[in-house]
C-alpha cells in the first residue's frame, strides 16, 4: 500500500472516530445507564486516539528528543481528557472537587505549548544534541502559572467568583464567574509559546516536503485562537463548533503537530519505502515468516525457505554472489554481495604466495650452499695452516723413515 493511501486510510479512521464522539454528545436516551455509557465512551474514544498517536511516534520520528517531546504532548492530552471525564462525573454535592478538576485543566494547557517550544529548539539539530541548561528556565513561568491557577481559591487572580459563592456550583457557569489578571497572563503564555514554536519550526525548516499542507499549521493555530476568544467572550461561534472545549483544543493542537509532521516542518521517518525500492543495492525486507515486504529494484525474489536458511548462515553461490541476512524488528533484512572480484584478488594473492614460497625455498637452498662453501673454505685454510706449521717436522720425519728403510743392519735400525 502506498504512503498516500495509508495516510488517507488513517485520516479517514480518525475522522470517523471524531464524528462518532461528536454524535455521542448529542445522543439522548431514556435509559440512564446507556446515557452514562455514551457519556463515558466519548472521552475514551479521544484517549484511544491519542494513545495510538503517541505510539505512532516511535515508528515515524527519528530524533529521540523530538520523539520524547511529542510523546509528552500526547500524554498531557490524555491526562487532560481524563481530568475532563472525571470532572463531569463529580456530583454537584462536591463543588470543591469539581472546581479543582477544572483548575487541573490548566496543567496540560500550560505545559503543552511550553513543551512544543522545546520541541522547536530540537528541530534540525544533530542526534544526541542537548539543549543548554539555561533554556530549561522556560519551564519556570509555566510552573509558576500552574501554581497560581491551583491556588486560585486563596487570591482569585485567575478566576473571580461572586462574594460568598465560591463553593456553589452555580457560580462556575459561564457568565457568572469572572477573569482576573492572571487569566490573561495564562492565555498569553499559551498562545505566545505555541506561536513562537511554529515560527521557530518554520525558520529552521530547510524545505517543506508537502507545500499544500505548509499553511495548515498556521491556519489551525488561527482557528484555535479564534475558538479561544469566542469561548472567552461566550459567543455563539464556539457553541456551534463544539461545546466541548477540551476535546476541541486537543484536536486542534494535535492537528497542528500532525500537519507539521506531514508537511515536513518536523522531520519524520516516512518515505523510506520508496527510497528503499529505488535504491541500487540488492536487498529486501521480509516478515518473520520470510515473506517479502519491501524489495529494491536491483534485487531478485528470495523464497521464504532460503531466507530462513540465510539468517542462520550466509550462502555462497558458484558465481561469487553471497546471500546474507540479519534479524531486524518485526522481520529480517536480506542482501546480496558480489564477491567475485574479491575472490579473484584472493586467488591472485594465493598464487603470489606460492611464487614467493618457491622463491624462498631457492633462496634458502642458495644460503645453505653458501654456508657449506664457506665451511669448506675455512677447513681448507686450516689444513693449509697446519701443513705450513708441520712442514719441517714432516720433512725430517720423511728423511728419518727413508734412512730407516735403507739401513740393512738390524742393530743399527734399533738405534733409530
């Protein structure tokens, strides 16, 4: 299946899930148990979508730090949806718990844009790059604002309530409570971090892979900003679009991130199937059963039976082609190597070795003969020296023996 068809299938599945969740919001049934089930099913649909989205980053995103930031964003969306679900399950008799569940919304609302800003700093950085420690100070304003929201009951700098009605559920309705200065600082931080992250990502992008989707992150940001303003002003616009602020903002922010990935603003691990198919290497990727999944244009089909044998031990053919394989996540990779030239070089080296071996044997024989000649020469010199030193004695001895042989008288011989 091509990448375009896969994207269409995934986008259609997500749209179907979102439409189902929206329709469940307007479903009204008489059975209270069925109504409760429909009410709980909505957030679980969104949570399931964000869980799958977070898992997909493991496969799609190359750089580890960017993958961590995206996973953290998805996790905070899941937390946001979970808090929202718990909030609407709290009865009116527990206004304090209801109020603090509302305050907890602002933990992901403040941290998601902040983490997005950190994600932008990692764009187009080398693998293993670590941000300077001073940039971690950007978390301090977000954490400070979270503390201000969670302690709002003490100072009411973020939300203001009618005097003496802090514990009444009716005071939490839109138009009854007001907004303090802290609320505008919170909103400014959220919108400012998100916009700064988008601009940094855009400036660091070398080339937009899909120019048709290049405008989508900024358009979605504009829609999110307009929706937030309409929600603040209690305009009919936000109610027509969606009454569920949490689900809407989470979906819009997820759309911003996903459109950045699809357009190439955030580098992703996609398009490698086409690159592998167009490569000149002779290789293929199989599943765990040895069935071919991806195949390069220069490779030949390898039967699953042979593929399993190759994983155990490389196979060498007569024409110098070696078939090798290694296990990878989810299957195996098989490749062919032409070792014929290497074999010719090895054969030539072997012939040279034999030639050198013969040459060494001749050299050794010459050396041995030379030593023998030198030895005989030394012996001859010693014999000559001995002969010179014993020449006088030899002459006297010869004369004595001659005289002895010529003497006929036995008594005279005995004198010798």
